C-alpha cells in the first residue's frame, strides 16, 4: 500500500497540473524543483553557522555550504566529524538551496558538520564532470580540515538519488586511490547504482510515482552517453571489487524505480565483506526524505540517517 500521505501528494500534483520533469527544459526543471520546496519541505532549522565556501577542482571553482550544528561550537574543543553531502536531482537539477533544509536537519540531529557540494551538472557539463567535482571538493575539505575545525579522520560521504550515486562513487575512488585517511561512512539515500536501469523495479514502479521511467531516461540523456553506462563511475554496482569500503547505510523507497538497484548495491557490499545496512521504506516514493512538510516518514528517515552518522563518526 502506498503511504496515504504520499498518495495525497501525488494527487495534489495531478490536481495542480504539475508538469512531468521530462517535459521541461533543464532550466525550467531546475526552477520547478527549487520552487516546490516551499510546498513539500519543512521550515529550515536554526544552526550555529552557515558558511559558503569555494573549493578548487579540475574544472574550476566548486561552491560549498558548511552547516555547523549548535552542538558543535566554533571554535570547538576538538575538531568536528563531517558529512560531505551531494544533492539529488538526476545530475541535471538541484543545488545548495534545494537541499538546505535536509542538510540542516542532518547536521542538527547527527551533531556533525555537514558540507554540501554544488557540483557541475548536465547538459552543460557531461559525465564525468560531476564525479570530478565531488571528488575534488571532498579532497579539498579534508586538506583544509584544520582551518575549518573539522576532523580529517572522521569524514563521511552521503547523498540522495544522483547524490547517492556520487557518494558511492567517491567511496570507491577514495579506496582505489589509497587515500592516506580513509572515509568512515557512506550514507546512500535511494541511490542510483546501475545506469543501465535494468532492475525489475524500473518496470514495476516506472509510472505513477513521481520519478518515472521517462524522467530517468531524460536525466540520463542530459548527463551521460550510453557508451559510458557500464563505467563504474556512473554505475558503482558494476565495479569489479566492492570490498574494503566504508560502512554504508542504504535507504530505499518501495514505490521507487531505483528500489531494486539500491537493494542490489547493499547486497553486493555485504557479499564483498563491506559492512552495509539496508532499510526500505516500503510505502514511500522517490524523493520522500526532503518532503517532511507533507510526509511524516521523511522525519523518520532523517532521524535514522542522523543516528547512523552519529554512531559511525563518534
């Protein structure tokens, strides 16, 4: 059964004639995505500090936004644990503002500093520009941890949807590069893990639940050429070795086309000996964690994520 609150939201979108994302230009899709946050997202929580930063990367400047919770004063008696967060939006839309509320929630409830990354997106910047940006930003943050009051030994990566894809990729790239300081945790919220979109849930949930097969095809078309689908930097599920990775929490939604590939990734991590927890919110739709104004289970998912972060980075 679809969560009644999620059904009411979907019915409201139909009633108001909200256009499907795949019918919009990327510019209009970005505008609609930003505007609808006022309808679906709760009020932003107060935090001790919000600071805009700029990292450097191979393609130029990368905007960041740092959230320091009230429980982590600046200056603090000891450096703070940190979640580096990559927003969702199909590698095509989303920014620091669309995920401001979620980053504040995660910072407040986990007692961790959260730093959001505004990576380059398609169609202006095709794959692997987003991967290059999130890797460069994460490395920049660790290199500048002392200046920012962060503990470089307690870094986690996380994201939702496309951002969950990027977080999984960063964890793999970090391990493959033999970085001197390993990552401690990965928070993967309904992640895209297989760009081929072949898991059964792509068919079972492909229409009627906000994220559709048409929209997924649209996002892929903006971001990546088909010849790159099997590249593990696009499809982390296809990496030949998933061992030796930081512990993961993988969250999925039962009525999400991405549900099965999220479960497949959690299972593949476990099979390879990498610690993984998997939780499916069976009655929910893709994108639900940012919709706390309308969906009570969004708050449950935020609390679960924050508790996992707090434990992993303690």
